[in-house]
C-alpha cells in the first residue's frame, strides 16, 4: 500500500466556514418564516408557523450536513473537491 506525499494529499474540508454558513442559513430561514407568520392572532396559527420554521431549519441543517459529509467522503476517496479549484467529477 503506497502512501501519498503531503503535496499530493487532498486537503481536509474545514468546519468553521461551513458551520457559520449553516447557522446563517438556518437563522435566515427561521426569520423569514417567522416574519411571514408573526402577525398571528390565533394561537393555532402561531404554533403552525413556529413548527414550520423549526422544520425548515432542520431541513437546512441536514442539507448542510449532507454537503459536509460528501466533502469528507470525496477526501477519503482521494478525489478533488471544489475547494481546491478542480473539477469535482
């Protein structure tokens, strides 16, 4: 089994920037849904809006997690990612 040199290794995906992006996207989705439903006078309608915001934020969280997992899988396979400027296919 041959090992790659440090210059040939695919760089590890970061966690800080994708985590901050995910948090920002979740906040934006939650705020947008909240702003649409804020003038709710009915408690049931307010609960539906809050539940919709929560579900949308969880969808964004798992979508972001899926993207990060794909980057780590591509790194484990030794394939390039978009971060190093090469074609991901």
